[in-house]
C-alpha cells in the first residue's frame, strides 16, 4: 500500500469509530465521504479504504452487541429476516457496512474530481 492510502485507511478507522460512537447512524458514512474528498483519493483507493474500514467497524460492533444481547433481540431479528442465525445477522450487518463504505468512498472520490482545487 502507498503511504497516502495507509494514512487514509487509519484515519477512516479512527474517524468511523468515533463518529459511529458519538454521532447518528449515518455519521460514519459521512466521515468516509469527507475524508475521501479532502484527501483527494483515487476512486480505487477511496472504495477499498471505505469498504474495509466500515466492514471492520460494523462487524466488530455487531460482535460486541451480540455478546451483550441478553434479551435475544439479534436472534429475533434474524428470525424476522427469514430464519437467520445470530452469526449470519452479524455477517449481514458487516456486509451492509462494507457496501455503505464502498458507496461512501466512491461518492467522496467522485466529488473530489468535480470540485475545484483552487478558488
């Protein structure tokens, strides 16, 4: 990996964790868009960094929530989704996070190409 890509990935991980903890549910995606835009990442870099960072964070948070689930809510949600087990609900949550990060990174990179660099 290039240094810029690695720095963007680390900043995305930290920012996604903090914005997800202190902000609304859509804040991590907004952070990925802004970081991809401000760092002028290429489309490929933004897509991969956004996808992997949100996939990791959403997956880890859903695993932590699974450990704290005393009421069986995750299992009940899986039953509503066609009989999914708790582990499959965690995997689906991580995949949804990955797709959200992918689209957020793509949007930020595309906006970076459209917006002027000098005013």
